[in-house]
C-alpha cells in the first residue's frame, strides 16, 4: 500500500475519497444536513471513531469524522488542514456532531480477506427536507494494488514534488528519468544510484 492522495490514517482513505465525491453536492447545503452516516471496517471503528474535543494534529488525523468533515466543507484534505487554524472552523465540529459511524460487516470481512485486503468505507448524507445523497462506497484507496494503474502516476507525481522541494533540478530530472525506466533503474549499480542523491544535496542556492 502507498499512501498517495490524502494525509489521512489508512482506514479513512476511502472515506475521504467518498467525501471528496460528495463535496460538490454539499458545499451550498451544509446548514441543511441532518445526519451523516459513515460505514467502515471494525478496525476503523476501533481506531479512528473519535468524538469530543480534538486537542492537536495527532488527534485530528486519527478521527474519521474530522477527516470526512474537512473535504465535505473545503473539497480538500491536506496536511495544513489539521492545524489549529482550520480546526477552529465551527463548521467542522458541527458536521462531526451529525455523524454516525457504523461497522459494515462486509467491509470487515473484505479487510481481513487475504485475497482482497480492502479498506472499504461508505458515506451518505441526509438532509432536513427528507432528501439524501446517494450512498457512495469505495472498497480500496488509490495506492492499493487493485488500483495500481491509477495510482502509479499519482505516486510518481508525489515523489517528484518531494524531490524538487529539496534537490537540484538536474539531479531530480535524472532520478525521475530512471524511475520511469524500471529496466534501466534495476541495471544501475546501487552506488551510482545513491551517488545521485549525494550529489543532489550539493545544490547551489
């Protein structure tokens, strides 16, 4: 598993993706929401179903309710969204108070099934006028082996962004060239590969 799309505890990755899909339907109706139902695996209930005050970053990135509320409101979930400034937005706790987290037994079975290893979550929002969104359900996140074709380009982009934040441009270009050619990368002696990183640290500012 690769954690690619969101800086969220793994059991909540698909819940965040569900919330992102629902955001366009919710952004103008947050005050009309009556109830939000989150179905997750047993591990998700046990580890990240967290109510009450959240004191810090670590509390928030292990709270499925928080990790769902932020993308519902803002249409994003970034590392900065766990900071005190964002957490102070009263809409987050207002949505958390309307959330009901349940174990879905099928999600739990699929989570432990060695041939699947799903990390499923579903999300449905109910409004005060009696209407509701569709129930969005996702079995496994980007970064899971069953979404490899979709995930690899996103993983490569994340890798490149991280490298460019620290290393010299020409060295990053060379490293990414190798990363896109597995045969050439595997044939390269390890000392030469590591030397690219050593030289890259000697950047000119």
